[in-house]
C-alpha cells in the first residue's frame, strides 16, 4: 500500500486541500469557504481526511500572515482569527499524523522550487502578483523566513516617494502600482471605468490611460527587481500570481526596463511561474511528505 500525503491550504477566502500519493498523483481534493472558527474547521478537516484515507502518513498545513514554521505556530493572520494558534500541534493531535505548518508564500516557493519554474536552481526570488505582492526568497536551497518571519514583504516597500496612498498607511508602495488590484484601481481612478487588470491589459494597444498605468506598473516592478537582484543576486526571478497570465506582455517590458536599471551587470532570467494557483496546495502536500520524513516529492512532476 502506497503512503498518502495531505496538503491543506488555509486562505482568507477558502480552504483548499489535496491528497497526493507517493508518485505525486492527486487522489482526492476539495475546498470550502473560510469563515467561523477556522482552526476548529481545519482540525475537523484533517480528522475526516485521515478517517477517509487511513494511509495518510503526513500532513502539511499552510496559511498567510506571520508564521513560525519551526514551532508550528501562527503568530498573526489577518481575517483568519488564528493569532497565536499552535496549528501544527492541534492538527497532529486530532489526526495522529506528523504535521508541519508553513507560510503560504514560502510554500508556493517550495512548490515552484521542487515542481515548477525553480527546478534545478539554488537561488531565486518568486514574486506572486495578485491582490497584493510579496516575494519568496530561496537562498542556497533554503526558503528564507526572516528573523521575525516577515521576509519578503516587498509589496510595502515605497517605490515612488510621496506617491499614492496604500492601505498599510504608507505612500507609494510597490503594490499600489503593480499589483493586479493596484493596476485596476489606478485605471479606474484615471479613466472613471472600473474594469479590472485583465481588461486594462487587453486595452494596451488602443487606450493611452491603460498604457500609462501598465508602464508605471512595469517600472515599479523593475525597480523592485533591481533591489532584489543587487541585494541577493538570485539565479532567477519567477513571476506568479494572477497577473502572471499576462506572460510576455508583462515580462518583456519588465526585462527591458530592468536592463536600463542594471547597466553594469546582467539581469538574471525573468520567467513565469508554472504552477499557478495550485502552488500553495502542492507546497502543502510537499510539507506533508516532509512531515512523514519522506522524500517522495523529489520524483513528483506536475
Ligand atoms: Zn503599503
């Protein structure tokens, strides 16, 4: 009988889970809408998954916010009422399986490192661009949590001094200009039309306001990448999240802008993430495999 591994991705909107076998095939998956007493619901989910699939040998749970992975504890998670919850221990007690807790962004980075656009490299910066922006940093083969588990919050780095206001209280933050939400919001403010980032992208050839908003996003990203490249010299930059569907429409101008900011050295490869929205779940499943002390994930492909 082959062992199974469970990955549970706890998000602000929904909780998604997946059961993977030793060969890396997803044998079961599902989701439910977040809300209520989320830690109790996650514990109950883990218990029912193990009842249904007794061959589960390890469980990985991931969530956003500030996560102390070493102690399996959520320190802070906006909108999830998980602050201070020792989630790994609670799940482990409930289902009697070894359990690891991870941060959702770093888990997505782990999945890209093992199964996606980060395969075969020792260092990368993976930036999911969606509602917000953060970065998962893989350095010497390890994902960096930071001294206070806050590494990678570059979305709130001021890019344009005295720029537009951000929800964090600062002005000119990267995600104000370059997140999918920021692009949609800036276009709506300048044009009076609230159409979303995808529609802005579709209008690039015909609408000067769309072009201006997009070019500003490209510049903001190129500035952020310049800082990342000069600080840690990664082998690759991986762009993920909702905006990554734009592909070369985003990446090509970012590479050109980056070359202007990095005149004295070459930029590393800038590539699109490969796992899309499933990266978190795959990362959680890899953690489940690691929790069981196994390395089967090294042979998985997606
Ligand atoms: Zn901010």
